[in-house]
C-alpha cells in the first residue's frame, strides 16, 4: 500500500467501510428473510464493488479473498444454494476478515474462513426457493445519468467506456453524448475525446448501486442522477446537494462559534451598563444574528442516531448465538438527531447496556417457555427528543431486576443501611455502584462487578443521567437522559458582590 497515493487510499478505505457496513446489515437481514432476492442482490453488489475497487488499487489479497466470497453469493443469487444460517455466520466472519484487509492489519489469507464458506454451501442444500417464497421482483425505474469527467481523465486511468459498460450492466438503456452526438463508443479515442456523457438507464437496482459505479471518481467528476417521468416529479423536491466536510473543520467552526457567543454576551452586558440606546440596538441585533448562526452551526454537527443503532445488530446476533438464545433487536426513533460528538461517545455505554440486557435480562428458550413467553426475546433500542433532551431507552422483555436481592447485596456491601427504606427506582440504581454484582458465577459477560459503574460515569460525563424501571419477570427499561450537544451550554449570569458567575441553566 505504500506505493499508493495516500489521499486515494483514504478515500478507498472510507468507501470500503461503508460497503462493509452495508454488507453486514444485508447479511443480518438475510438471516430472517433468506429468500429475499433484493437482499441477495445487495450483498452480491457490495462484494462485487469491493472486489473491483481493491483490484484497481492493487490490493490483490483483498480482491482475491472477496472474489471467492462473491462467487459463493453468485450461486446463492442464481438459486443454486440456500442462504442458510451457517452460510451467513461464515460470511460475517469473512466480512470481519475483509475489514482487517482493508485496514492493512493482517496478511492472513483467510483460508479457514473460505473453508467454512465451502462447508456451509456443501451441507446447506441447493435452492432456497424450496423452503422460502422469493420476494417479488422490484419495479424498474428509468434514470437519466449525466457525468462530466476531468480533463486528465485518461491520465488518471478513467475510461468513459468502462464507466458506461458498468452502468449498462445494471439494466438496459442507451448512450449519447451530452451534445447529442450519435458517434458510438468504439470510435472514441484520446484525439476525439468527449468529457460530457449522458446515459438513460432502466433498472430494478436502487440509485445507490448507480452511485457505486462512480465510487472512486466522484470527487473529480460532475455527476447528476435523476429519475425520469413520473418519478422525477415525486423525488425532485427532496433532491439536495451534499458537500463532505472534514470533522476537524466543523469542530473549528463550533469553537469559533462558542467564542462569538461569549463576545456577544460581553457586548450585551456592556451596552446595558453604558445605557446607550444606539449601542443597545446594535447589541440586540448582533445577539439575534449570533443566536441564528449558532443554531445553524450546531445543526451541521447533528446526525441521525440510526447509524449508531445499526452498529449493535451484529453484537446482539453474535452474543445471542454464543449464549444459545434467540434475541431480536428492535429499534425506533432512528431519525432522532444528536451532536456527532455525543453519538460517538455513546457507543461503548450503549453496547455494555445491550450486552447486559442480552446476557442478564433475556432468559434462555427453555426458561421462557416455562414462563409462558415466546422463545425469542427482544431488546428494544429507542430514541426521542423530549424538550431540550434526548431520551435513549434500552428495554428488554426478560426476567427483570430482583430488587430484594439487590437490596440485600447493597446492605451486605455496606452501601445501604439495614433499616433504610428506599423505593424500587432507588434500589435499582445500586447496579451502577462500583464493584456491585449479584451474579453467582463469573463469565465473559458478567460477574466481576465491573462495567455498569463505567457506564454511569460516562453518561454523567456527558451531563446526562440514567433512570431505571423494572418489573420482576417482565423486563427492564434503562433510560439515558442526555443534552442535545456539549458544544454550547446555556447559562444564567449572576453577580455575588463584585464577582460574576455563570450557572448552567440545567442546574437552575
């Protein structure tokens, strides 16, 4: 990789990470819908794109490994073999190995993983159609694709003929120059080179598959993908240009925004003390503009929490399999927006709470049957805006917390007086005390009394709080109450004698 252009390999790795996430989500969905032709096509397309892009960058080990996995899913796509649970588990392991190859963190050939794939398709039967109804074919749509290549396209290895061939492989259509010239591609050479091209493509594939064709030239190529006919009227209003900006620049903008808010507060205070009507009017106008600019700047950092929620599907899947349980992860409120920095800080606390819900809360299938519950348990991850806060809840339909047992343990540890009478919500909070555990045995999931205290410390470090509600035998809900952002804190300015202080409004 040392011979590759660093910016180019960085783009490749970012795009490959997105495709690997798409691949993982597709595989997890396929486990519950093994005959879904669209899902199988999406998985195959992700593998095909990673393989081709890796070959372009000379990453032969990644390209060869992915090609072997792609070959398996070409057979699945053709109905030759079934998408069995064993095949999906093996493919998830293959995806993990591909991620290591993308990051350059391994030179392993991955032969054992490929052997497990072979074993899965050998023992898994032939056609998935024998046991599962295939999904109906997706409706076709026609897109008008216009692209303008850079002047040095041939010099950087971009051939419009290859781009168009890959586009037409997605369906059927026609090709003309943007100037209307009918000259066929075969007669195009460097001396008669056109940068502008137009393709009308009819396909059952989503627009994201069309975008993948331009995966590694999108930064240097002008691209417009528009649905035609009635579809254009439906979606043109929602079309919006997207500009990728580095997170460092956004952080710098927020820092300067914070300084501007402080300067605005000083100006407002000065204008009030000077008792100058003209200065006061200017200060009020600056305050109004600053508040609007602050809201816009903070909005740039807001991202939907759904991307974070999607990252927990794989841990739930793997942990449930290791424990011999069947657990479904249900999510809601994925469109809820939070500060990107907040979202990044929530991954580890949420992961630990979800692992506890699966490991502690959800019973094994036999126990659930004896209690009159479905064998499959559920963990619900939900988010919602409530006032100036975001509430994130983790709910399981498991055994619930035994408050009597927790109380007895708290008394034994000396953190609760024997004659104290806390309510259930207060008793439940003891599970976040350092070193607290009611587990009878130590395992790789629980029993050492570490983890939940770190969760509480992390959430309080984000100026948040944790609420717990539980019903024995029915389940537990843990709710995180968090601010929208940590970038700017609204405060109340007070004076004590000659000293001035700012008290966070959340504390007032």
